[in-house]
C-alpha cells in the first residue's frame, strides 16, 4: 500500500524561537510572545512583564521618532549588575572566602552618560566602582562615583594632570588606585604624590604568560602592549622599597582579554596571577587586592561553546572557579585572601541596547512570467539554454538528482560560454540578456527541486547566489555595528514580528552605505553559522514595515561607530514600564545632516549661502523661476535639518 506524504506541521512561535536561537542568546531577557512578536522582560514594580518591541516602536512612531532607533533598557543593566555581584557573593559564601568582591565597570565599554549614571545608581548597593583608562574617563568617573567604599581604578597612560586628579580624589576620601601600566610611570607618580603630600594607592599591571583564544587574545600573554614583565615587576618592588613606599603597593592587576570563551583559560590565568600576588606579599608589599580585569564572556551566537562569539560557562561557574582558584593558591602559600576586582564591562552592558531597523527594499532574481522567444538567427548557445529551460515544464515525477545535476552543469557551461563570446563581439547585448534570463530561470527552478529529489546541492556552488536575496536595511554597519565590519563579530539578528509565520526567503542584509563591506553575511541560526538569514517576504504592498532587531549591541558599538557616508548617530530612547504602561525616557534625536557635516568641518550656513548663490544664478539665467528658487531652497534647507537615514 502506497504511503501518502505527511502534511508538514504548522509553523509555531517555538519554531521561530529555535530557528533564531533567542532563548539561548537572550539569557531570559528576550523571548517570543504568543502573538509572534519579540518581547523584552522589564521590571514593573516587584514583577517582570514581557513588553513587545513592535509595540515600543509603534509608540515611538506615534510620537514622531523614525527608524532606525537604538532602544536602551535600564532594567537589563540592573539585572546584569545583580547577576555578577550576587554570583560572587554566593561563591564567596559557599567557599568560605575571607575577602570581598568589588567590581568596577570599565567606562571604555560604553561611555554614554546615561550608562555611567545608571551603573553608579544601580551598583551602589554593591559598592560597584568604575575603571578609567584615560583622563576624560577619569573626569567623568569623578563626577559620578562618590561612594567611599567603591574603587576607581585608573589604567592607561597617565600624564601629570591625570595623576593629580587621581591624587586629589584620594585626598577627598575616594578609593582611587593608580595602576602602573609601564615602569616609567612610577617616577612621575611618586614625584607628584610627594609634592601633594599624598601616599598613593598603587596597583601594577602584570603581563601574564597565560594566553587565551578569541578576537581579543592579544591583550593578554607575552604579546600584550601594556603591563610589566616579571623582571620589571621586581624592579618596581625594589624601587618602592628604597623609597620606603612598598606599603603603597596594594593591587595586582592583569587583563587576559575581552570575551574569553573557555573557562579553563580563565582559571589558568587566575592561578598564575594569584601566584604572582602571593609572591608580592612575600616580598613585603602590603597588597590586599587582586584585579582580574575583563574577560567574562556572553553568548552572541547562543551555541554555549568555546567559540569567539560564545562561551562554555555561565556567570555562576565563572565566579565559583575564580574563588576556588584563588583559594587553592593562597592556602598553599599561606597568604590571606585578597579582595577581588573584575572589570567585566561587556557582560554587564551588552544586553542593554537593541537596534531596530526597517527593510527598505529587496533585491532578488524573479524570472519573467512571459516566455522567451528566440529568432531563427539566435546563437546555438541560446538554443541550448532554451532546451534546458524546456525541461522545467516537463513531468517532475521523472526528475532525478543525477539529471538535476546535469542540467545545472550544462546551464553554468552555456552561460559562461555566452559571456565569453559576448566579450569577443560574437554575441549582442540583447542576446546576452536573453541568455542570462534563461540561466537564472533555470537556476531558480533547480533551487526549488533540490529537496524534492533528495539532492543536497553540495556540487552546485552557484546555487547560493540564486537562493539568497539582498534585504536593504535602514542603517549603517560602520556607525552602529563597527565590530561586525572590523573583526567579524557575530550579533543576533531576527525579525521582531511575524514570528508565527515560517520564513520563506534566505537573505543577506545590506545597509544603505555605498560600501561593499556594508553588509551582514554571517548569521548564527539553526545551531550553526550561516551565510544567509531566513526572513519573511516583506509586505511592502500593504504599506507595512518589515522590522529587524539587532541585539547585544550595548558594548563598544556606540562610541566606536564612525561617519562613513556621513551617516550619523541613530535616534535613541530609553524604555521602562510602570503600572503596566510604557515609559519613554531620554528621547535623543539622531544626528541631523547639518550636524554631521559640521563634524567634518563644513559650516551649514555657508553651505546654504553657497547653494542659494547657485540658485540665484539659475534665476538670472532664466533656468528656473524665482518661485522655483524658493521651493528648491526650502528642500535644501529641509535636507540640512533632516535625519541622515532614510525618512518616511
């Protein structure tokens, strides 16, 4: 008895959640609602409540805010601070550790004023401090960090003014630690401290031999730009001892790198650093603080593995392993447990921001619906392609995978030969166009038959182009996702609505710059890294936007963004929920055209004057009327005031 083919099960929101991996990389903050929309869990009183990103965008548009827009969620920042601090407190309690945890947030990860304000407010109950790597960052830190129990860690290259600011803050009762990044800094710090009558609190950055994997592994190990080697470290100890200031050395600091994917590498570094710390104590240094730097990873791809875009551990395991490693080494050396600092900026702030963009257009190959007729004089290559195309109308039940491969091979050969003969002048432009039309029609037909005949397409390398659309998004990769362009960072991308529908297209995402690098062609979905992303067919004819969310962009992306094509900052808004109602706070308009032009030394008034002179000369020469000049100038000035992105 012949078996009837089973009808595929209807697509569900769980299928979408699995496809895009939102429940893996979303960390419980993001999910898919029963309506098929991406939701973010926000704090409403003592409870958390899912809020639709589509509803947030709808409210913004009703208020006049256009896409693209960067949405910030302060609740996610608060929960990340809670998770990190509570993780260490729990590990300290369970491990009977005698020191305390005092994390600091490295300002460089996201220097926006709102971020620093919220971190200092949310983190106060944990005495959560700040790390400054430059004079401007220290100036910002001193304005917001007034907790006398929290640390301000000063890294980076320091001039006299930087050092004086830190020492004056110490005079005023703040716990400021000046970290030696290179041996030459010590003399200047000691000179300024003696002149100001302050015994400085010093740290020293040590260059570990332990290395790790990932994009940022170069900031640790012997290749590190900053940090003292073992010989230089001992030189600092000897110099401080000679000056009678060895008691000022309170902290050992190292930085293994950002986004360390493997917990074993973290534990190896902690072990080495703790042994160095114990050695400094045995040398007579006062010590008391061990700063592990950054490195706590998050899962950008949702795979939970030791890849550069993920990690094979969670926050709880990270905290427990750090405490255990330090405890083992200090017990062996008979040294008291140090207080612990980490500088986990990425893990704290990455979830905080989501970029919402709309799709403006789609570029795909769609064969003509009408047939192609060849003349009697058409080249043989065209006739060969036409014969192949005729097979697309035959009984599909007789089609085999082997024959499909033969059709593919022949179509590729004939198309390439046609192009070659065109270059030698043997084929006309119109004939080449007809040949290309038939070639793409054949390829489109083949792509639709692969699964039916059980062919995996592995021997059809050109099918990827046929099966992939280009979706043009209203954003700039160089402005909003610079790490994607610069270091191939993976960011989660998915539609924020229509998730009850099965995606029918595979797409590469292009931005609106005119740069070939302005595209996303690497996506994490379906449990692997793919060259395209399953998306829905945008319903432009219905007048509805198709919207995508790009997630985990809170770390580094805002201040690393550049003005490629003079596309500026996007609109920004902070969102919370109170009494079940959305609250839009800190609405910041994105850069206008005139603002961006002023960044590159244009004077908008001068531009308008110059264009007005051109328009007036056109009136004088009777190319346009005076009324037309007024309309043209109105459009020019409106353009100067407008958003740098596509406006609707």
